[in-house]
């Protein structure tokens, strides 16, 4: 059987102070017997009071929606390795033998990947601007990751597009 003061006192009862007369008491007393002590985390937990405001439900135009949309737009660019292959061919080497049809195909692939990446960056940035203190943490993390990774893919697409040689 435990004999500690926490186990024997009731929730509405003020704790007895065993501090010396010159020492200040660190525990806050409740204002009324019916209101629980919420000055510390233990009191808030016992009373069932939330420590932070509950996030509002996300709507169609919420930061959470735009964060998810940005991740969905960037997903195909990240999963598809064609942009990396084209960057290796044209950005890092001198692969200058391509027909006009191949150059048009390469330019279209690079433009689509770069356009999707740029759109994902814009949507992720919009999610970050719409976010506030009540925005869920996963939405902020997703939007930040979308903006950072999307910017890398936009730069990669621009460098690759500039490096594609003319038909020759």
C-alpha cells in the first residue's frame, strides 16, 4: 500500500505544504474546489483539459488539402527516373546525336516533369502560406518537403532542357 501524499489526497483538496516558512511553495492552489488545477501538465491531464487547441477540420481549400495535392503532383516525378536519365545523357555528357523526333520527345518529357514539379512547388508554398498555428504538423512537413524536393526537380529539369542539343 502506498502512503504518498499524491495517493491519499483527493483531486479537489489543496495539497498540504511541508515547506519551511522561508521557502516559497511551488504548487498552485485551485481557485475553487470544483475547478481542477490546470497550471501544470499533471493537473491538465487529470482534469481532461486539452493542452493545445484542437485543430479545425480541414476543408477543400485548407492547408492540409494543398499539402496532399502537392505531394500527389510531385509523386510521379519522383518515382519516374526518366528525368535523371535524360539529365545524365544531356547534362553530364555530350550526347549530341539525336533526330528531330527524339529531340521533340525529350523536350516534351522534360517539360512535363518540370511543369509538374513547378506546380507542386506552387501548391506546397500555398499550403505553407495558408497554414497557421492550428494546421496539423503532417501538413506543414509535407508542404515543406514538397517545396524543397520540387525545387530540386525544377532546377534539374531546367538544366536538362537547356542541355538538350538541336537535332543533328
